[in-house]
C-alpha cells in the first residue's frame, strides 16, 4: 500500500476511534503487541533510518555525539569537518590548545564545557585504551562527558552492539504511545528493553527518533499525516486535518534536507548544506 493511502486510512480509522467511547484499559500484553506493531510499521515508513551524525570511525562518532548535546545533529555535522581536520586522532585532540578547539566548536553551543569533555575523553582514550574507543558500555561511561545515551549510540552504530538510545525524541514518543510513563532515561531504557528483542534495539531507536523529528513533533505533531495514527493513544494532540498536517512534515518527507552532509546512499532526501552554505 502506498504511504499516502496508508496514512489516509490511518487518519480515518483514528478519527472514527476518537469519536467513540473511551477505550478500555490496555493490558500489558496488548501494549507489547501494539508497540511491536508500531515498530514494524515504522520499519516500512523509514527503511533507510540511520544515525544522523556524520562519522567515519568510532572516535568521530563518539566526539560528534558528545557535541550533539543541546544542539542539532545538523549543526554538529556542519562543525565536525573542521574539527577532525585539525584533530583526526585521540592523540591529536588530547594535545589541542583549548582556546583553539573552543573556536572550532563554538557553533554547537556550550563550547567551553564540550571542549573540556573532548580533551578529557581524548586523553583517557590515549592513556587508558591505547588510542582506541572501547567497545564496552562499562568502559565508555567512564569517559568524561559520556553517559549511557552516548555510549549506546556508539555501541550500536560503530560496533554493532544493540542498544536503546533514549534522547528527547525517543522519550517523548514512547510516553505518547503509552509504552511507559517513566521520565528518567535509564528507566525508560529498561522498560523498552523489556518490550523488544535485543536485536531490534538499535534500529528501533533510529526509527522512533526519525518519526519524532519528521512527524511526531514536540509542540505540534502532524497527527493527520501520521501512518501509525490508529496505533497511537495520543492521536489528536496535534493537527488532525490531513492537508494542514502535511505542511508540518519535515526533512525528506517535507522536501527538505536532512541532518547529514554525507547521508547514506539509500537516503531519499537531500544532503544538508555545509556550514555557511545555507
């Protein structure tokens, strides 16, 4: 079924559902089945889901993920080419002059704190791990500026170790979908890990984040253009009119560039512009 047709049917079904009586309390088993169906639906909508940070090796992904705090992946991707040209290895970065690094990463915000973290983690990689990024959670979270979210991003996308990345998008959507009402990221991660097999964790994270960035926005979700509307207990929080909802779509679904300057070959959207290019 074409995406447009599926979305129209989903919206119609959700409207009919919302017009009826209040739904009965959902059992845990029913929630798990609904959650897994949402994952399957998202896999059809976003078969090209991927990490939206540009990187060529584990070190670059680690640094980019640290920089992504409190800013967009796009701004990080526009900043890291100059950063990695100046400091291509942990050894190079550990020896950087702080003021010079601060100027390079200034566009990402909180540049002094981030410089301190990058200098610290680079020195730790140089001194404790032979200049290599470790592939274990317990080692990664010991690095300055690295928490579970960053560690899971690196493990899942640089080492192929399954992990659930609970960022603001992920937390918002799983609560809207009533998978959990937990606010703490560690507790959210534990709950979601119990719903899905480990093999799904990394791609589930990408699909949920993709959906949160493109359709299920924080302030005004595009409910009327959502392909999983019948599965969403929060349908109606956003714009339900299909035409108006389509105008809210972002990135490739709205005809705009995504976050990466160098996206994967199967990404259907346009590459993002370099820093200063637009």
